[in-house]
C-alpha cells in the first residue's frame, strides 16, 4: 500500500477515466492527496498517440468553408443530414457538438 506524502496515511488505489474513456489507476488519500504513477502517465500518453485520427479537406461553399465529416464519425455520433451542430473554438482547435448534445452546454 502506498503512503501519502502529505499526511503519512495509507492511500487507496482507484480507477479513473480520461474524457476519451481510457482507464488508468491512481492513488487517493483520505486527506485529498492524489498520485498517478509515472508508468500510468506514459501508458495513457501512448494510447493518445495511437488514437485514430481523421483527415478531411476543407472546401469553399460561397463565402464560407465546409468540411466533410467521415462516414465512421457520422455513424458513431448518429449525425443526420441538415442537423445543426455547435462549433466551439478552443485553444488548440475546434469542438463540434451535435445538436442533441448542444442543449446541455
């Protein structure tokens, strides 16, 4: 059992998930301290590197640009023709949220 570096008590081993659903183990103390093992961090980083990437070309539509969403993603997220989506600018890219999920923002 791992001991907490803050209070010296024993830590409980738990399982967490990244937003993408990848599981990892970590240790948590009753004082609130949490520790993730470096090997766990490396394993998660390796999984992120192997995630499937989708490539798409932008095309001009009037004064705007359009993007085709790959078929696999259309099926996975149950997207429909003429459905509205929300596009949220983020620091490193864009987040596209189907209208059914956009209501929860």
